[in-house]
C-alpha cells in the first residue's frame, strides 16, 4: 500500500506542477523575489542587500537549475521539475522516518496520508520555501533517527547537512532536528560520534548561509534580516507598515491574515528601513509591555490564526484552487484537536508498559509549529509543513482502530531497562525498533522494505502486539498595494514595488525587487527612486494581476 500511494502521489504532483499549475506562470510576491534572486545568482550578479532579507536557501536552490539550464523560461521549467521531485520525495522520507517509530501498518498509512495531502500538493505549484524546506526537514529527521539508533557517522553527517539546509529556508525547522536528539541525551556519550558528525554538517551549511548574507549586507549578519519585522507584526495590532521616506527607498508591508481580515491600523516609520531589526524588536516589546497580561489574548489569536481564520496564502489568490485549499485547511484544523487528544490518551495508556514514545516524539514535532505563532505571528502557511506530523499521529490512531492493542502488549520502540539492547560499535544505542532500516555499513542481516527484520528476539514488542492482533498475514500576494489604502484590500503578502513621491502607481519595471515573506514572513513592497536600472540584467517575468483585478 505504501509504495502504491507514493507512486500515485508522485503522479498527482507531476500533473499539477508540470501541466495544470506550472510555477513559472505564478511568479509574484515571494515567488518573484525567489526567482529574481535566483536569476541574479545564475548570472553571477553582485549580491544586494535585499538578497539577505529572507533566508537564502530557497533562491540558492532554485539557482541550481537556472545555472545548469539557463536563466530563462527553460530554467524555470527545470526548477519546476526540481520542486515536483522534492514534493514527491517528502512522503517517501516521512514513510521511512515513520517506519523507525511506528509499526508497519501505521507507517504505511502515514505514507498514504502524506502522499495524498492536498495542501502539500498545491504548494508544489509555487516557487516557495515550503516544498523544498519540508523535504529537507523530513530527510534530516530520518537520517538523524538512523544515526542515533545505529551510531552511524555517515547518517549523522547527512542529517546535519539536510537539517541546516531546511533551516536555511525556514529557520524554525532547526528546532525539529534538535528535538530528535533530545530523547538520546542520557546516552549522549555513547553517541558522541554521530552527534558530532551531525553538528559538523549543520555548521558547514549555516556558515555558508551567514557568509552569503554578510556579503550581501556588507557586514556580519545572521540567516535573515526579517525577524525583527515579523516579531513586530505579530505582537502589535498592525495592518500595513510603511518604512522610509517617499522621496527615497520606501516599503509597504503587511501579513496575509491581517489583510484578509482588514485587521489592525496603518503605521509609518520614515526614519527606519525593513532591516532595522533592533528597532522593530523594541517596538514589539513595547507593545507587549503596554498590553501587560492582556497580551495573552494576542498570543491566543496568533495560535488561532494558524488554522481557521483565513484561507492559506497564496492559494487564496488562485480561483482554481482556493476552495480546495480552504476545504482541506478547515477539515484538518477541525480534526486536529481530536488527533492530539487521541495521541495523548494513547501515550498515557501505553506509557506504563514502555509505549507511547513514538507518538510523544511526533506530538512534540507537531507542537513546534506553535513556536512560530507565539514568537512571531500565526498564519496557516507556517503550520502547513508541520501537517506531516499530525498525519502520522492520525495514521497511528487509525491503525490502532484497525487492530486494537492487546492488554499484554509491550511498548513501542523506547529504551527501558527491561528492553533488549542492541550494540553497535562502541556502545548501546537503542532498544527495540518498530522496523529496522537497511544500513549498508551495518554488518547485521539486511531486510527488504516490506518485511520485518529477523532478530534474535523474534520481533520487537511493537511488532509482537501487531502480530497478536492481526495474525501472521497482517503485516504485510497579492495584489500590489496601491496608493489608496482605502480600496478593497488585497489578500496576502505585498511585493516590493517601486514608487516615487509623485507617482504611487505600481511599477513593474526591472528595477523592482519584490520581497515576499519567507522564513517568518512579512510581506513587503519597495521602491528606490535612486537606484535607476540597477537590476536591469534580471529576467523580467510577467506580473500576475492583483487579487482585486482577479476577482
């Protein structure tokens, strides 16, 4: 079932990305920023300050096919193929990760749910960070779990490289990689080698990211320069923010949630720019101090905004997919509380027998989505990559309904004193496993993907309880903001748009560098009357009409 679901999911993604919704036909806002920056890298243009505003991982990745095929329409098609492949690989990586944590039936259901999840399929049709970031994140989790179970330096290195690459697209993803290591802290001395390899791989990628951004800025900086802005947008009741003076570089920005709901008030900071992180952090802290205890209402609202309050961006701008995205988002958000409660109940029921550790790990990974909402602001786009963990928990619960656990069943693969301990090289690394992955460097007998490994203990406790229940045969953006902010608001991030003191109409010339949001998105449009044709060597993409015009 798992393999058939993965193949079918890959076919759906190929049809969506390459035929029905090519990303090259939807280049605006964030997507235009990534395409423009990737084009610049492919042409070996000097880096600009805006290239460091968002984490560079996405546009650096997109620059690879553009460099190999050409910085033109053909190169963008090659980029679409890359996005499609990464989206198709995500359910496969998640399946392999789930096989290390859950029984095979639950892992197979995880593959099925992830392969057919509409929101992940739809996001593959846009040049955004969600698709590649999630693929590298789940790959990192799979490699990290393998490394810690078997003491593999190679897997640890791959985990570090993949995890840092995901963080170079969405910095919050690094927390998920760290979360994999936490259950093994008590045995960290026995696993020092794979952990060191993991840290080395992550340090290498993050060093390259910092180097890229520091060159763009002209001074030492971090993985992005938008965190102060997003902190301010999340903790102050803001609709639209303007920075800079009308006769120079100025920006307009706001969030999709605030724009869809027409929420908050407009503010202007003529003496500051979007990368002034210290200033925006101070403004956000001032709002928190002013609200006092009442700021808890703002945090609750941000958490709620991760789900039901709005239609996920950018699908909200696309008449062909808006309803599908909204239906999938509402259905998942409504079911999610029951999935969480069911997982907690299962953990409490099976914990005395040494079980529930897999569900606890998945629940912790899912809960990290709240970190973005609480520290910055809530948006369905921020939550959607974490849906893979909710789907895995749902798979575990559905599998239990198909074959309820026996009363005498032992635990799933946690490490307890009464568990048999495997040894690898220098020390004990893990107890029993739900299903062992094949490691070419492991001298133990290999296994086929669909079969349980042959072990001296004749199966793990998790497998034993499934065998008991099943028998031996069962294991098989938006529109640009115009000068009149009282017009019907657009829905989603605002692209950078050049404007002058005398002419506030949107400009689509090559000097325009749209900055959409990513890592923790704040949506921007900008204009620099002094830059002239500084970016005329970038390929010009036809702008999509604004949502106001679309509707």
